[in-house]
């Protein structure tokens, strides 16, 4: 479980340092390392935007970004200590060294887990930490989402196989085309609002969170289908 009080006290720069330390320990081709590089680029971009005052509420943006990152870092910690990370992250850790999975698939599977599951929970974490409701974080949520959309476009450009490999009939073309960050982000916002609305009903909250985790994990497993 994320410890909100401790996480909120950590700056975005410190989170980025932890990601760099992780990346230095893993081979470049490792699937989690591929996603880690992607996420580090997002974190560095958000840190620059916060410093430039581009977010309406600097404190809210910082807390949201840190608590969001902590969900990923916690999953890494569980996996590396021999524990079980959330279901949404398990496919990435299970297939991280599979030679038949392409870097683009690793990147999208990590983004799927982080946006599809972690983002909704991070919004709720932030609301609790700042004593506010989701609508008060909507501007920060949208701006973080804009950074992610730009990065996803760059990922597809950089990690897509070349035109000699990526033909219309290539299954990877259809696989990556079926997943949308925009839809995942919209679903995360709806899930956050729902979780906030039922926060006084622990049984329902737990059930919804578990099913969200499982469903996102299933999508991640499909995204990591080996091609050889």
C-alpha cells in the first residue's frame, strides 16, 4: 500500500533519481527497463513544466506526480523482493526477458498498467492527501495526460519496426493499433471518480479495485503476445 504522507514529501526530482538508479541496474533490452526509460522521460518533462509554472496548482501537480510514480516503484519493489506485484504489472515482469516481445510492446504494456490501473488510484491518493475531490485535480490530470499523449506518439515513432517489417498484415500493427492512451486515460478518470464516490464503502471499493487490476492485467498480457 502506498504511504501517502511519506510519498507526498518526496520531490519529483527524487522520484526521477530512483528511476535512473533502477535503469542503471537493468540490461537495456530488459522489458521493464524499456518502460522505465519511457517513464523517466515523462517524469523529467513534468518536472520541467512544474518548475516553469505551467500547472495551475504546483503543489497538487507535484503530489499527483509523486504518488502516481510511487505506484510503479512499489510494483518494482515487490517484484524484486520476490513478492507479487499488482496483476496489471505481472505480465511485464513475467515477459521482461522474452526474446519474441518487441520493445514497443514492453513500453505500451507498462503504460497500460500505469494509466489503466495506477492513475485512478493515484488520483484518489492525492485527493486524500490534499483533502480535495477529483474535480479539483482535473486540470492537473489533463496536463499530465497531455504529456503522456505526446510521449506515446514519440514512442510509436521510435520503437515501431521499420517499414520493411511493419506491413499491413503484420500482427503487431493491429495489436498496437487496438490500444489507445486517450481511451485509457478517460477510463482512469472515470474510475477515479467512481472510487472517490464509493470511498465510504470499503467492500465495494476493494471489489472494484481488484477487478480493475485484473482487467488491465489481461490487456497487458495481450499487448505482450510474443511474435517469434
